C-alpha cells in the first residue's frame, strides 16, 4: 500500500479525535456538525500512515467541514480536507449559510498562503461539467465527471450557485481543480 495520506469527507463522526488504528493514525474533525434535531451532517479527517506521522507539525480541526494538516520538512506543506455543502440540503438551506462556510474556507486558505504549498482536497459538491468561458479554463481542465451528460445552463440554480462559488474561490486563490487534468476510468466512481 503506497497511500501515506488520505483525506476523508462525510465521516459522520461528531467529535474531534486522534485514533491509532493498526498501521494508520486517524485525525477527525466533527465538532459543531449537529443540527437542531441532533442529526449529524458532516465530518472530515485524515488517515496518515504511521511511518509518515513524524512529519506532522500540527493538525487543526477547524470545523465539521474543514481540517488542516501542517507537514514539516525542507518545505512546509499545508493540506486541507474539505466537505462543502451540497446544492440542496435539509441542514444548510440558504445561500447566506453556504457563504458563511465558504468565508471560513477563505480565511483558512488565506492564513496558509505564504507558508509553503497548500493543497485542498475533498468534496466540493460543485459540478463543473464544461468550460463556459475563457476564465474557467484557468480553474479546471476538460476531464470533469460526465461532461457530455449535462449542460451547465440546465443545472438547477442551487447547483449553479455551488459551481460558480467554487470557481470564484479558485480564481481568488489561484487554484486549479487538479482532478480535472486527467482522463477518468469510466468504470470507477471515485479517484485518489
């Protein structure tokens, strides 16, 4: 097994914890993810190979949607695991609630800038589909999931909002959605 770091989303674990499990150490962030009816809705984390734990400088469980891993070495590295709200949710219902989550990610990302490379991994809940203009080419490649099945203008308003907000975030921080740079195997549902 060559996986040294694995980012997790939708863990449904509602506490912040560090757990030793065999050859791996799990870091989970989930506090604050309960709704009024106590149904848990999110949770993020990292699974780190124990041989790699010595490179960890810090693990910051920001919220139930963001956890940050700081690695030390010749060059410090920041890795952020994210789980952005889905377009339609029983828990997060308004654009204002979604925007608050995006602003928190913006704050975390801005603080990490200038302190080594920053990688943001996870579930953006944003359907890119195809480029709609020249600016979008700077944010994502042509290998999106199901680019031929849906036209962006046919997406619901909520789905388009998530898509546009993800693009704005990437443009602001000069980020690229790296998994859109390579062709996917149609038989697989997820990619590492």
